[in-house]
C-alpha cells in the first residue's frame, strides 16, 4: 500500500492532521494500535484555544463544537477563601471553549469515516524505516498479517509511549523532563458544575480544580500523593476533601453525586528536540507533555498540526520544502512557551512536599501579584486563551 503521509496514532493529533490533509487534497493513512471505542473511552480535558477552534473550522468539523461547546470568558483563581477572576475576553478579546476532548475526537472519527479516510485499527509492531531517506516506509501487523505502507512522509502522532520518538536515534535527540512530586485525583460526576466558570484553587491542603464537560457533567480534581490510589478514596472522601480546598461560597454550592469515573494522573513536563528527523515529524504528545494545569495538551498538539500541515501543503502545492525544513524550529518555539506557562501555573497553584516557608511566601506573593496587577492578569489571559501560532 502507498500513501503520501503515513500517520502513526489515531488520537487527536493524528486524526486532526489526517482530516486537514484530506481537506487540502493530500492523502494519508492512520495506523492506530487500539480500537475507536478504546480511544474514545479516554477522559481528557477540552479547553479549546482559538487556534484549535480555527483548525476545526478548516477541517469542517466545527458544527457540534459550536453548538455544544461552552463559552468561558474567564476563570476563577482562589487562595484560601480569597477568590478573583481572570477576564480572558476582557484582556484578549477572545474566550476559550469548553468541549470535551472525547467529543472532539469523536467528531474527527466521524469526519474521517464520512470521507472514507483510511484508518487501520488494532495495528501491532509498527516500525518506521528509512525516515532519513527519500522513500520512507512503515511496517506493521494486523491480526498477525504483516503489512508495509510506502509513503513520502511519516507523522509520529502516537503519544508519549509511542514508537515514533524512539525511532529517532538517541544520539540525534535531546530530551528535557520534569516530573512533579504529586498527582491529580480526578472524578467525573453527573452533577451540575459548582460554578459556570472553572475554579483553580491553591489551598493549604493542596491544589483543587472545579471543571466541567457540560451543564450536567462535572469534572473535579484534587492534588494527591504520587503513591496514592483511587481505591483509597470513597466518593464521600473526595467530596469532603474538595470542599476543604475550595472557597466556602463554592463549597456551600457544591452539588455532589456518585462518581462515574475516578482516576489519578501523574504530572510531567517533557520536550524532545528536534521534532523532525528526515521525513519523520513528531506531533503532539509524541514530542511533548505538559502538566494539565494550563489545559495545554490538546492545544499544543493542535499548533504542531498547524505547522506540519502548512509545511506539507507548501511541499505538495509549491514544491517548496521550507515549511517542512523549519517545522521543528517553528513548532518548538511555541511549545516552549506553553511549557513555561504550564510549569509556572503548576508551581503557583500546588503545594510541594519540599516547600520551605520562604517558598510558600513566594507562592502567595505570586498569587497576590496576579490578583492585584492588571498586566499580570493580561499575561495570564493571553497564555490561557492561546498565544498566536
Ligand atoms: N502504533 C500505533 N498507534 C499507537 C502506538 C503505536 N506504536 N502507540 C500509541 N498509539 C496510539 C494511541 O493508542 C493513541 O490513540 O497513538 C494515539 C496517541 O494519542 P494521544 O496519546 O492522545 O496523543 P495526541 O494525539 O498527541 O493528543 C494529545 O491528547 O492524550 C491527550 O493529553 C493529551 O491532550 C493531549 C492530546
Ligand atoms: C478538565 O476539565 O479536565 C480540565 C480543565 C482545565 C484544566 C485541566 C483539566 O486546566
């Protein structure tokens, strides 16, 4: 089999790239190791920046997002019982849209299938070959049958644990990582959100976040120990702890109910450089990870897709390689800014085991400066809604 772009990974990065390539007349094949249902079972944040929304419009899959997405013009920050609002729309002229990543991924799958897009599920033993030559190819197996996909380019959209990053020789890679000394215990409950906007809380007992998927589906998180386990927490334990970590006014309004999902996610900052090796391009979680605090995971995948799509279009439509040559440089320039924002926001809002009394004073001063300074709030708003591509 042959295609122009072989895409490894059928998550948001791979699907969005495949759909956008299709819209621009470039064919691709997506190789996904799981099933569609498995991919759609992942519970992930969906706070969409304007850049991602624009790509969804370009991909022709924005109808449901525009219909069901919830416009958020700001978010609340709280420390103890103090709470203040960051006015995204007021500072930047744009909101964010809350629209679950699962729904966005579902829309992408529906669009690819409507366009008879080629997606192979349950693939195994993916191997990338001759990426540093002019005729790369991918080998893989389905139901024990070996297959080969010849292509012009390979997009490694296979996430942090995928094969693509590791297909770049170690000597050619530089990796940067920070693992945080805590996790996020999250639950999903079919209850009305405690507030119409998100509440990010720094409390003496640790971080908490009040979020949502829609007006009847709430998502809450509390910072927890890395060695903790969801089974250690009854629903009541969770609700009691959440109430202790958010302002009293919110705790009084909290609507609780049975959890329909409960899990712990670790927090990590990670970047690999370069994001290109010959005709292999890394995209999304395959190349970088952010702590979820700033909700940048999906949005950084989108900016990678933007740069790679434009580079591939320039190659095919204008026979000009400038865009693919500069893909890594351009993508990383924006990725590092998102890494900085996510790291800084995480440092400001969480309690660290080794925090000294001075560190705590600095954290509180950081929050107080954000509360009281217009320029600091504008900078926060610009990062949160998404820096320009
Ligand atoms: N072969 C084929 N597919 C693979 C392989 C492999 N060797 N390894 C992983 N995959 C698939 C996974 O099953 C997954 O569906 O690649 C996909 C990668 O998707 P994500 O991990 O979601 O990464 P990405 O598409 O870059 O999306 C980034 O999604 O997971 C969130 O937090 C992440 O919000 C961020 C966004
Ligand atoms: C979520 O709804 O899961 C969510 C929202 C905002 C974040 C992180 C997670 O910053």
